[in-house]
């Protein structure tokens, strides 16, 4: 079982002929709202890949709370992962013009109120891997990771959106997954494995850097770097590729696969996701992944 220290947002966007100017109100061509958040994406992606998924996600007491419940049920995740806070559910608002240019802002809302006390030791005890992103507060992540660590359970951290990593969280992280931008912020240069040494001494046994269409590289405490090329695909929408990669990597490790194989399956999950529009709808199932890997 995978336990996700989660985040949930309702992503709203309007399609407009051009982005509005300050003070202007425009008639939009369409309105779209869809469930999202990195935690939700990881949970959906892992569930599609056949993992049993549990977790904890904070939502508000506004109308979007009901959207969260139906989103979880709609994808086959148990709504008992949701904890309620007074206030707003996480939500984002964006504008997308005809060229695909966009601007957006996201309000974390209740996600900010996920607390250490929300981490149930009985549920962490059932997990074979605990994962988190930086859309959740440090206190909740630190508690979940400390409980996992005390039980010898692996943890995976995707520190996105970027902020400095609390050293206690880093110390309890087994697998750190970062993209190119986050790697640079951590002083990691993929061309120079020596730059990963300080991180590998501070906690993680594996640091994976995802490099978009250049694949990924895993720096390991106990071995040489493992490199994985990206699968050549006709990418149409890279949204969600990183989340698909992290979920694919976690599920593969939970299945007992070695690092090299887990990297390949994770890269395949990322590649498949880029071939489809949307985020969570684009995540592969086990059957999609096996078919892709066999081809
Ligand atoms: P993020 O979306 O977090 O910035 P990346 O862009 O690095 O993450 O993508 C995550 C992974 O998805 C990459 O390591 C790669 O394996 C896969 N991927 C992303 N973009 C492509 C692409 N254009 N073609 C093939 N694989 C891709």
C-alpha cells in the first residue's frame, strides 16, 4: 500500500481569445473545472498502476468540498482520505488563450491546514511506501516521514513547488525526486555526480532528477548513477509527466523491482502521459504500461 500525504485543488480555467488586461472583463469562450493537485495526481496515478492507495487530504467546508468527494469516488479512491477544515478547498483560476499562453494563480486553502495530528499511525503502519509533495505543509510531511522511518518504511519526496527542504524531512526521505529546476535550486548538476554527494549524506539513498525529453538520472548512495533515456514519443501535453513519473517509480519499487527497472517504468509512465491531453485522465493503467514496455 502507498500512503500519500496529499493535496487537492479544483483547477478552474477559462478559454479566452486573448489574456485580459488589468481592469478589463472579457467574455470567455469556455469554462473548465477539474480536480487536481499534485497529491491527488500521485494518488490517482498510483491507483491506476494497480497499487492500493491510502492517504490524507485536507478540504474545506465550501461547495468545492463536494467536488473533492465526487472526484475521489469518481476515480476509485476512498473518500475517507479527506479531512475537513473550515474555510476554502484548494482552488486555482487560470486563463488560457488561443495560442495556449496562460496565466494562473492557485489558492492552497485547506491544504495549508493539514497538520501533524492528521497523520494516523495505524494507516502509516499499513503502508509500504509514504509519499509527499510540497503542496503539503512541512509539519504533516515531517510527521508522516518520521513515523515511516521509525518503522523502516520507505518515503518518497517530490519537493514541488520548490521551497527549501527542512533538514528533518530530508533526513527521513529515502527517495528524492526532483525536476531540472528543483535540482538546480538544490545545487545539483546532473553532469557532475559529485554535486549529489551532500544530498545523499543528508538523508536520501536515491536522488532522481527528471530531465523531460532527456529522461532521468538516479544518483545512489550505494552505487554509480543510473541513467534512463526518455522514450521517444509524440508529446502533446507534458502536464502531469512528473507526477506520473514519481508514482510509476514508487509503484515499481513497491513491486520489488530494482532501481534501473523502476526508472524505466517511471520514464514510460511519464512518456505515456505526455501523449495524452489533461493531467489525471492521462495517467497510464498497468495494462497501458505493460503494453508500452513490451513494444
Ligand atoms: P516535470 O513535469 O516535473 O518538470 P519532467 O518534464 O522532467 O518533469 O518529466 C518527467 C519525466 O517524464 C521525464 O523524466 C521523462 O521520463 C518523461 N517525459 C517528460 N517529457 C517527455 C517527452 N517529451 N518525451 C518523453 N518522455 C518525457
